C-alpha cells in the first residue's frame, strides 16, 4: 500500500460451523467476491484498502485479531456473504465473534458490517456492541461517503448507513445501488492483488468438488466472478435481491427489488483475461441468473470463444430460461456445467414458491437437452416447502433419482432472513432459529421450517436420507465413473462416507 489503510475488508472463517467435517476437504473455499468488489471500488476513489481473508489463510481467532490490529485501518469492514444464499446469515456467527474479539483489544477502531443478513435485519445487527456501523444494501456509495468523513462527525448526513447515536441504533435515509449505466465505472473490477496466496495467485482457494469433475487436482487455483448482479424473479424462499434494498420500512423482503444490472461484455472480457493471465482456469460464474439475457451473455460468450482462454466454468439457470440453441455456445466458451433450480417435483408446490412458470416446463426435456449438448447438470432440490408432505418430498427425491444428473444439491427449506418466506414466518409467529448457525443447510444446529404437514425434524431427516440415497445409488455412481473416471467415483464414495451430525435429530 502507498498510503495508510482507510478500510480493511475482513472475511471471517465460519466453514466448520457451516459445513461440519465436509469443510476439511469437500466444501469450496471461494474468494471473497464482494470484499474484492468493494475494495477495488474504494481504491478507484483514492482510498487505501486491504483485505484479510481468514478463511483462505485458516487463521485462528487470535491470529485474525492480531492481523487486524497490525493493519492499522481507520475502519474495519466485515463483509459477510458466502458460497450459498444462506451463507450471508450462517457466516454472521463467525464475523460477530471475531468483531467482539477485536473490540476487546482495540475498542477505539470502528467496525462496520455489510452483507445480505445485514441488509435484511440492519437494526438487529447494529444492536451488537461489536458493531459500530452497518451498510445498507450493497453499500458501495454508502461506504464511499462514510470513508470521506472522520467516522465520528457528520454521520447523520451519510445516506445508506446505520450507526449508534447516543448509544441508540439509527438508520439514515437509504442510498441508491449502483445503476446499470455506472456499473463499469463505480464497480470497476476485483482487487485480486490483495488476496493471500501460497505459491501463485488464488491457490488458497478451491472450487466446488463437482465443478472440478470430482478431481481434487483441478480445484485450485480458483476464482468466482459476477457478470451481473441480482435477479428478476421473486421466489418466496430466496433472499438474493435483499442487497438491492433501497427502502428502510419494516417487513421489506427481497421480492421488493427484483433488479438485475450487468457489466458490459467488453468490460467482463477484460476481467476474464486478467484471470487467465494469473494462471486461473477454474472459474465460477456467480450470477444468480447468467442464462437469461442474451444481450449480455451472447456477446460475452462469443468473445470468450474468440479468445480461447482455456477456462473451465459453471453457471446458473432456471429451468424455464434454458434455450437449447445457445448450449453449444456455452460449451465452446468453456461452460461445462449448468446449475438448475428444479426445487420441487410437485407442480403445485413449485407454483406457490417459485413465482414463475416452472409448471409449464418439461424438466426432463430441459435436462436432456443440456446433456445432449455435452454439458453436465447440477440440479438443486429443496425439501420442506410450506405445503410439502412426506409424499411430495418423496416425489422430489424420485425425480432426482430419475434425472440422475451429474450432481445434485439437496437443501432443507429455510426461512432465510431477507426472503418473503422469512417475512411471512415473522408475521405468522412461526418458530425460527435462535442463532445464525440454525440457518445453515449443513450445520449441526440446522433448524429448517416445519411444513403444514411435517415437523422440522422430519424435514431435516428426510433431506439427509435423500442425500445419502442419491450419492450411494448404483446408477449415480456408474454415471460418475462413466462420465469422469474410476478415481472420481471413488472420491464421491469417500464424500458420502462423511456423516452430518444434527442437534435436531438428537446427535
């Protein structure tokens, strides 16, 4: 750094809590995408910035506190997102604990929190004695304005922040999110150079196990990158769009801001060239809905084909946005996995929670078209929607076994803070987790919602048994061996031998 740090962006380590023993080998270690974006944005405005990624460096709490203190930043900003939509809440536990430990030794340096959980429940976060500021929504402009102050005076005029006034939490008027026309300028890329590494850039990060075709040797170096932000849909179970929030009213959910913004294809092609120049080939496209707007994805993919950067990528799509005519272009550009939100097999349940037209789409035909184009499918399923019964959950498992995709994620339904389902649960007085870890899909303390017909424990038990059934089914293991190799099948079998322990189930 050529100047003292105005802000240190900190990512705490919550992996063991979130993923239990899977965190040792099988879960991903993702670059802190939003810390990278905020750091580069602040740096472009002339502020001194740094990043401390406790997860990548496997720092103990004591080591992390020491490193924060040594950085000497004016502001310590905890950026709390993660690999899965629930991670913004699940990772709050580690971030709050680290902030408390830091405050015990250095009470005079202010702390700030930003992320999806903070956007959903800013006053709840601000109540913590370890938190001095919160940034509402994505926090880009609010952070610029906050850093322009001395962090003590004139705070009431800084839009988009919350702080304590005479010891009482207060929220200022909202600040805008970065508009479409200013994406390339005000979010001008990623501060990759600030990340730790062992021998070469991004070698402390590892891709999802399946993204590397179940080959541990292909998992690093690894990067995750957005080409767009947000989503145009309003699914009841999703909180993604809460970071687009520009309304401080109570009861506001992600459904109030279904906004997508895109970087220009030319800008993004430069970002991919930067990664390739750093020796990175394994890349996650983190967009919530990459396969949606051809005005952006088509020229970007054509540019990647022309450049032939040798990338290995995956991207998200909804079942009802897959257009087979583009699949060959996806494959040529280096996207060899598509993640599909199947969610549930029962059409009525999908209709209730998905706010889309999935009931009119033949899921089997969509999956077949993707595989016919020589792409792999990772299908996402959720058990425990409000109208689910044991029979409808079995329908979902039966569909998963029938589709037999190259990978499947299976989640218990959570009323994630920021989602419409969480607002409904709060208004109805439904039982919700009492701590952050309770929102973890794979955590020991996971506490999913009960349905109208099935208890929370039954939902969790069904999910865990469904996952075990899928990954030990002979047809699935034969697919892995046929598609990726005998060693890769063995790796999957090793993963399936790691049990999850659940407090709710008496473990």
